């Protein structure tokens, strides 16, 4: 999955998902016919094999490989489980039916024989990482295998979405979704097309409550922006959507709390995450910039000094961990922010910007963008 971003492939499902699954099966049969033990090979997703691509600006996988051999007693069960997942995904793609990773787990949780009290999987925690191994081995995303994740995230703005669902092709005007906005699906590639994008930039707001506040003000209309909330940590579908909008040339600004958790939300959008390093080029947006809230806002807005919150030991430990990430510590501005939080033992929520008046947050965002007061 690692490598340069291909904008043409980004537009939809990989054209040969079914063929790649079948090629995997044919290779296994060929090894058996040759008298060899069939094996499954994928890139290792261990922390030691996750690298930061300084040129591209996102996390990716290294070249270390992991092998599962059918005739190796220690590897045979995971080999069998992986191939069982591949077989089910081939069935889903062939039938053009979709399910969640939970649905896949139940499809596979059955007894091998009537007299054998053994399941392929006992818990979903066993199957989830093997799905990811299959994604890496086939250079596909799980959405290409007709597997969906939970939906999480909402959008409002001047953009039209063409959604082919079932036998219908629906046109969705995201400027006319009222107070609820358009719910971002887990798969924003397959059978989804973004057209007529008229916005000037994308604003990603960590919390749904602040998104609702800005939506009520019609902020995105006044500013000609696309307003997104990931509702906390961004799901892969939301991160993928942000990446696709950036590919259309829209600047991306991220607005979160001033604490280690809010900042980490920003960095997973910007550089991807360790867990999803195998699709870093698909879900990371290195061009993203951080608007706030920042610790340095305490110097500019006096009222915020009365609205800080005490940072607990877990907050401080997380901030210290972030200081050790090479992709963060290379930015002096971020080192200053993190060290200031650790030293002061204070944090600040984006909601605090509503202190003077509810609409102050609108002015804050406008001013930050206008004066380019954002962090890398």
C-alpha cells in the first residue's frame, strides 16, 4: 500500500479486487501442485516497521515481511484464518454485497465439523488484524473487499455528492442538509463521486457541538467553506474524504482542543496513524494546517486564562510521548506548545472560545485564517 499517491486510482474501487483475490487462491494451489507448503506473505505491521516518509510527509510501512506457512504448526491456524477471510471477501465482491468487519466475523464463526467443537474465530479481535494483513498483501483497502467500517463524521458545505446505492443514483446537495448535515459514509471511494465543489477551503472541527454552533451561524455559507466534524478521532472514511478534498486543491484547516488528545487528532489527519500506516498515502493529508486552540492563544486572548482546565497525569504522559515522535518534534512550534502544556499542567478546550459570546469562535477562525496564524 505504501507509495506515491495515485489520484486516478483514488476515484473509486480498485478495478481488479476480485482478480487479486483469485490470484491469491491460484498461487496457493500452484504451490500445493508443486509439492510445496502454501504460504501467505504480507508486510509486517509492527511498530518497528512503521516509518515516517520525510519527503511525502506521512507514515508508511517498511519492507519487512511476515510469512505464514501452512505446514508450520505455529503458523497454520493463522494461515487458515487468513485464507478463510479472503474466501469470504471474494464471495462478497462476486455477489456485490457489503457487510461490516463484525458481519464478517459472524460469517466465519462456525464449527468446522459437527463433531469438532472448534471455531475459526472465537473473538473479533482475532479476525480484525488479519483483515488488515490481507489489505496489505493485496494492496487494497478493506472497502475494496466490500467491508465497511462504522460511519462517523458529518459535513456541510457547497459540494454535491453523487451516490450510487443499490439500483439508484442519488444526487446529494450538502448545502441543503439542514441542522444535521450529510453523514459521511465509511466508504467514500466506491460508488461515491464528489462533483461541483465550490468551496474555498475545508475546516475540520473536532467536536460535534462546535460544528453545530458554526452550522447554526451559517459559517460555512459566509466563508464559502466545507465544514466537517469527525466527532472526535477521525474514522478512516472521514480521513479519506479530507484527503480527496485536498486533492481537489482545497486548503485544509483543523480546529481542536488544546490538549494532547486534540493535537493527536490533528496529527492522525496530517500524517496518518501507526495503525493505518499501510494506507498512509490514502488517508493522510500532509498539507493540513492547525488553527487552534493553542497554548499561545493564552497570550493573545486574556479571557482564556480564566477558562483553562487542569491537565492530569494521563494528559501529560500523552503529551510527552508526542514530543518523541520525529514527525512532530521536527517542528519547533509544536515543541513549544507541548512543553508549555507539560510545564503549566494546563489545557484548553475549543468550547472556551464561546466565553465572551457564542459567535466569538467565528471571529477566531476567520482571524486565524486571514493572518495565517496556524501551526504546521
